[in-house]
């Protein structure tokens, strides 16, 4: 990406491929997300050789050239103020992978209670052959699940829960931007502030971004024009959903939960209620345990993964440039441009004790720092 003539990083900085599974963090953002679209004046796509000729080897596969707004081109007034905002509601618009709802969790046609080997499988007894009992259970408010022929059966058929539909919620996005800009004839300025907040369709997940930008330009005389800009960005998430192939994967935990197990424990907003995903503390496990259909053998309750294994990140980024254009002759122009792209990205991943596959718990701290300095001196003939 080229922002106001300066190459800026738009990569996805992730941990090494060898660090995976139980110590992997949530998927980070591509750094292009840091650019506030409300500040963009134009976008041009350059392909292959043309991009490399202007911006070097980093642009050998092409470049996206972005120019931001300037007061000198937006208005002839000394002061103008502009505001734009939006509010968006997000809903799940694709069918999640269907799952069978005929059999309970278990093996070989038999229902297996949570925590016992085989309870993490999903080919147990036919649900039509199972009932509740009057024995209390920490895993089901209706009681311990037994077969119809069991002397403990109270005759109440087991419920079939639609965990997938009950899990997803509406996401909301608010995006507010205000700018002040002006043109005095030989000078222009542009100042903006952007505030974006988003909550995801997966409960507890979010993204936020705050941006400040100042651009200025000044025509010294008929031959010399100078300009510059400063952009500050802070963005990140208070929580991201864990993905990947490990037991903490939120989506796999959701899809693998059998129809006879209610991941919400009866709550419409289960992510707000520890009773939905956390078992009462015991002498053996004073920290509490994951309330899930396999109780630590297989996948955790997805609400446990979201609440007990939080994944946070925050980025602080400065992008600045200074440029001078001088008309040497009527056919020759000289340009000198210097720019800095500097950011730190601080991520923290926590896995609580009792998490499936991470029995003792762990904390991951990952700090990225990057600084790019770029200097261009160009002579252009016409």
C-alpha cells in the first residue's frame, strides 16, 4: 500500500508457524484496517512493472496507491466542517455446517456422561430412547440423562437444543467521522477524527479504531510547494474468538456440542452468566471447571473459550510524511519526500486453568514493533 506517496505496511503479523494449537493466539488483523476510509480522496491500482518502477521491489506484484484529503482541493473557504456517520446491524447470513441431531454424545449406540471416555464422540444413543432422571446434574438443569428403561427414568424425554442458532447474536457497528478543513489561497489544511466501534456476531468479540489525521500544504511561490501530514491510529479488540484446530476453537466447540446438551444452560444471554459455562468450585478444582458435554475430554463450552480464554490486542501507529516539490524548469520538476510508518502491536492471550488441553492454564504475550523509513528524491520531465 502507498499512502500519500509513502509505502506503508499492510501485512498480517502472526507468530511463527511452529507455534500452534494450544499456545496460538487469535487471528490478527491485516494492517490495512488501520486506514480510515473517510480520509481517502482517491485510490489507484498499479500493476506489476509500473508499480515496481515507482516504489521498488515491495511493489513488484503491484500497489494500491491511496491519496488522502487535502483542504486545498476540498474547498475554497477558509473553514469548512463535515460530519458523516453510520450505524450497521450484522446478522449471520450463511448456514453453518449442519450437524446430526438424532444421536446423543457417546459411542457405540450408548449415551456416555460428561467426563467419561467416549463422551466427546457424537454417535451415542438415539435421542428418542433417552429421558431425564430426578438426580441433580451440574451439566443439565433437567437432571442426569438416562435410558427410558432405566429405573431412574422420570419419563421426561430429553430436549433437542438448537445450539448453533442460539449462539449467534446481532453485531452492531457505529462509525463516526468529523473533519475540519480550509483553503486560504496559498495554504490548505485538513484535520479529522474517526471513531469506529464494532461488536461481532460471536458474543463478547469486538473491534475498535480511533484515528486522528492532519494534512497541510503551502505554496511558497510559483516554483516551490511544500506539504506534510501526520496520522495517528489506535485500534484493537477487547476479545477475539479463538479458531484453529485445538480444543479451544470456538466454532468447533459449538458445532461439536450434541443436540442433547444445552450450551446456554437456559440463559438467553449465556455469555453473561458463568453458570452457563462454568461448573461450581470443588475441593479438587477450586478454580471451577468447564461446563461442557465432554467435561474437559473434548471441546470446551464455546462460552468458556470466549470468557475464560480472552484474547486482546491494541495497536498504536504513527504515519507521517513531508514533501517538497520544486519546478526547476518548465519541463523538469524535482520532488523530495520523506516518510515514517511506525507502530507497536501488543497482544495478550490467556487460557484459564481447566481449559481442555491446557489443564494448568497459560498466558501468551506477543509484542510487535515495526518502523519503516522511506526517502524518495525524484526528477520528473514532461
